[in-house]
């Protein structure tokens, strides 16, 4: 089986699930451009816990981890199967780093299904989620990405879902498709690293603009896995699509070919 790319998707609002816009169009085109995966492993910003864990159930549930949105969004179901066998492959790939098997707790949260509803709408490929360990520094997340890289050569699509810039407290509802100056500075600095020396991703967190851009690590850390994959593959990432929403969200997405 040929090697599959890895990707980081700036998922933005859950409403992207229901909308057709230039971001969701780019996700659909990317999905259509790749071979059918054997499975998809997603690192979502919305499973941020104190351990590294992979879902290992046969039928992961669709989790609606939000509030205040239309009922149509709560009615979305992404009925992809799981794969205990692929979960064990993930555990083996990460050894000696410990990774637990979750057989009944989590499922697929909206960081995963809001993207896959466009990237793989048929929902007929096994999907697993890998948690973000809140206790690990960014360098260890990058190292996990390196360890995951060989799975691409076994037909597994590795997907990160978050946002390079994500500050809900500074949203400007009047700035629908724009970004604040600080958001541009941080997003551009991240792009410069990801497209040249992805292993150095942690350096951007030292910028003054990192404070408003990354007030909490959860949405930024999925990108660290793609940085590690790129480093292990010996190739920088390329930008799939970029843009901003409401001043304080970056929609920039990356692919490692």
C-alpha cells in the first residue's frame, strides 16, 4: 500500500460541518485526492486529558461536545467504525511511551467529525482518536508524531484537528473573515517554521504574540504531531489553505506529502 499524507486541519466553528465554504471545499478536495485509507487516526483538540490514550472500540459514538448551536448540528451522526486492531498498532508504534486503550469512554468528538464529514463523508473507514496528554511539553508531542510516522506507510491517514490561533475570548463578530494583527504575526511565524524546520515548532510559543494566539495549548498541540511526522519523513509541510475567522481564529491547514 502506498504511503498516505498526514494533515493538520484548522477546523474552526462546528458549523463548518453543515456549511460549504472555501475551507470545507479544500477539505473535500484533499480527501478526494488521496487513496482510500485503511484507517484514520485523528488527534483532536477536544480530547485533552492527562494521559495518552487511543480509542479502541468497535463502534465509536458521535460526541456533540458543544452548546448553543442549532439542533441540526446536534443531529449530525458520523457512524464510522472503530478498529481495536489499529488501536493496538498505535500502542505498538508509540512504545516505550505508554498509550492506553479506551474501549468505552470517548468516541469521535466534533474536532474529528466536523472535518471528516467533508474529508471522508462516506464514513466507511475505521476512525480512531488519539488523546492529547496535557502533562506533556510540546517536544514530547512532536516526538509522538515522529513515532506515528511509520503508520502512514501501512495505509493509515494521520490527521490533526485544531487551530493555530484560537482565542474565543477575543472573538470579533464583525471581523467575519479577518484576523487581528497579532494573529497574523503568530500564524505567519508558525507557517515559516512548518514549511522549513517543523521540528522547531516549539520556538513560536516564545513569541509575544503566542499569549493571545495560544491562551491554552489544546488547539495548537495537534499541529505538533504533524510537525513530528514531517520531521520523521524528512520533508517540511505545505500549506493546504489559510485564512482567518472573527479576528482570533486561524483556519490555516497543512499537509505532509
